[in-house]
């Protein structure tokens, strides 16, 4: 069991000073709009990932009346108490201390795993392929530590190769092949590795996501995932490499004209289908949200299978667009999931919570302050 | 910060050294001021002399005090074996092993279109004609194990293929005397790829 027991927030977003205690299972953060519900989730996320899910700039996170922000969380992991303290001052390096020991932010990452779902995640369905590639890359890096290194090397080869392609226009074909081949070789072997890891992660995600999606829709709808590759990959690794190589050879002329690499995993996409139709084009807002949530919850299930433990789940404003049935299914999932969860909501969900038999805590937020904390013991 | 003019100039000059920042430069500057004049002149002379007297070998491109480096002019070395490296300092590292007794060829870089370095810049045609005119039977490619070094190795392998020489790539893997548990993932996986029968 892994959970956040308490949190101290100083100078973060609209919070000046706030001490909070949490339920090891379910925590409902309620309050009107623009009071600080998401900011609270963001601070929890930051403690785990040393990054916000809303902005890349740490400066924005500091309260405008304060010189710095300071977060302290007490996490329990395998029954052991861990204190995490993070402070950030403008133009200074971020300080992360775990149990009074200074650690680098990269070493800290993934030590206290967390999964967030926010309204922006619907972009995963609606936007272009790059956001889905980023999602895949993140998931694959979690599954295979090598993936991240391979991806970095691949991007480097790509840069070098594209630069070379721009200089080749008008040269003889023998010389062109001679110059390109050494780069092709690394591109193909790294690229094929990337494709295969992605295909593997997609299979896992699909399996878990399907269960969640079908539950949410009372089995009336179904989701499937497909890797849309610019190289037709094969089950056999060496065959994928061969196909990739042939595709590159065929694309020579176009590549030189365009001055860039036109096949490879940097152009691929994750196709998300609802009832067999491309969800990007043919789906309602509610379906998109359900599909995006399914991917995130698949991530949770996957993590649980691999580590035998649950990540903390943050759900930002998840109830606003779902009907009663979907809300119930989601709460059921969270109950069965057995990990800790934080849900922010601007609408009352008391009637829903009545019907699930687990204890939870409600925290009301008003203008960057928490008030009237209510705990309810389980039935 | 207000400095006397000559100190400022010295500190400024010293910060050009790799790995030397403002603070280290100041320390070195004050050290020099504390030295006797003879010592400072000797240090300065050592720099100027190194610059004046050291050049690159006409044949292999490693550091040399005459037209030919000490490796190329040494008749005891194995002239069937040639090791291709990226930088002159790589030669020193290989020499330190005491293991290698063949000849060298320094490329002075690796293929990197982003930096405008192609086969012409590395003067690879000179490498080819050198091999053609010599008794070299094996070429060991010891470029760095990164994207650019690997591409250079791949290019060389193709280029040297028509010549009747054996082309090998230096092995990658675990540091000797270390523990497997401390190896990073990529090194370990390359070491697995490069395993061999014992």
C-alpha cells in the first residue's frame, strides 16, 4: 500500500500556507471554480514528478506575493514513512529532499508513482499525432528503461540525417547512397527497436483499456488501439528492419527533394478506435473523454500488474461531463483499484458517494484555503 | 567588479581553458602572481614551445614533433595493424594500455552533417590510399560508441570493403574491475549483444 498521508503547502499558486491530512483511499476536493482545487492536485503531482501537469515553467507555480514555494509530503510506501520536501525559488535550482537527503530530480522521478487525468487529456484524442507519440514514449519509457536512451539516440540520428539530406540535392546517386547508408543503418536498427517496444506497450494498454472502457459504457461500446506505422512492421524484428530499410531506399528521391526523413517511428501514430471508427474524427465529446480516461486508467492497471502496487490517482474535474452511470462505474473502478485517489469536483457528488461502500474524506477549498474537512467512515 | 587592468585580461584569457570558470581562473591568476618571474616565463614558454614544436604527423595525423610521428617512424611496430581513432588524445589513451603495437590513423572528428563534417573533412581518401600503399591487413575502428562515431564506423566499413583488409570494430561493454550492478542499461545491453564464446 502506497499513499500520501499529509501535505504542507507554502507559497504555491494561490496557497499561502495550508496543512492537510488525507484519507489513504479516497479524497474528494470540492469547491467553486477558481478556488484552488486543481492547484492542490498540482502540488501533489509536483511532489511526485517534480513537474507540473499544466505548465513547464516552475516560476508560474510560485504565489505572486511569495518569494518561493515549499511543499512537504509524508508518503507511506511499504509501511515505511517517507518525507519529501521540495522548495523552489526563482532563478535558483530546485531542491528535493527525501528523508532529509538531497536527491536529484531525475533520481526522484518514479519513486512515488502518480497518474493524473485532467480535462486537457482529451487532447490525446482530439489533437494531432505528436501528442499521442509523446504519450506512447512516456509509457514505453516506464516499461523499458532502455527505450528512453534509444529514443534520444534515434532523434540524434534523425537530426544528422535530415541535415545531410538537405545537402544532397543534385548529387549523383552513388555518392548519395554512400553518404546516407551509415546513417540509415543506425536509423533502422534504433527505429525498429522503438516500433517494437511501442507495439508491445499498445497491446498491454489496449487489453487494460478495453476492460475499463466497456465497463464505463455498460458494454455498449468498445475501444481498440492500433499502431499506425509508416513502416509496415512485422512480428519478427529482423523483418521489420528489412522492411524499414527497403522503405528508406524507395523514399530516397522524395527525401532528398524534401530534405527530411519521411519514414520512421517519428511520424507514427496511435490510432484510437471507438466501435471500430477513428475516435479523432467520429466521436462525441463524452466518448473522447471516456476514451482518454480509459488510456490513463489502463496505465494504472498496467502499473499495478507490474509492481503489485497502485500509483496515486489524481482526477481533475472528471465528473463534469459524464452521466450518472459512468460516474458510478468510475467510482467502482477506483474502489476496486485499492490505491489512493484524489478527485476534484465543482459539483456535488454526495448522492454518488452515498452508494459506494468505502470511507472517504471531503476537503472543501475556498480561495486557497481548506475548510470544514469531513470524514466519513466506511459502512 | 573592479579589477586592475592586467589581472582582468589574465583572468579573461584563462577562462578560455576547457573546464575553467571565472573562479578557477582567478585562483590560477593569483597563483601566477605569487610565482617568481622565472617560473612564470617557464610556464609561458612551455605553452609557446608546445604550440610551435608540435604538429600533426603527415602520415597518420597524430601529434608529432617532426613530419613523422614516433609511431610511424618506429620500425618495431606491427605495420600489419591499423587503428582508426577520432582524436589525437585517443592515441595517448590507447598507448597507455601497452597492449597495442600497431599503427594509428587519426580522423580529427567524426561524421556529423550538423557540424558540416563529411567524408571530405575527415580526409578519408587519404586513409584509403594509405592502406592501399601499405602492408596493413587489419583495420580496427575505434571511433566513439555514439551516434556519430557509429555512423563513421559504418561509412568506413563500406569504404574499406573493396580493399583486401579485415575491418573490425572495437568491442563495447562492461568496464573491467567493475560490478555488473553498476553498469547502465545501455552499456549492459550492448555488452550482451557483443557477447562471445569462451
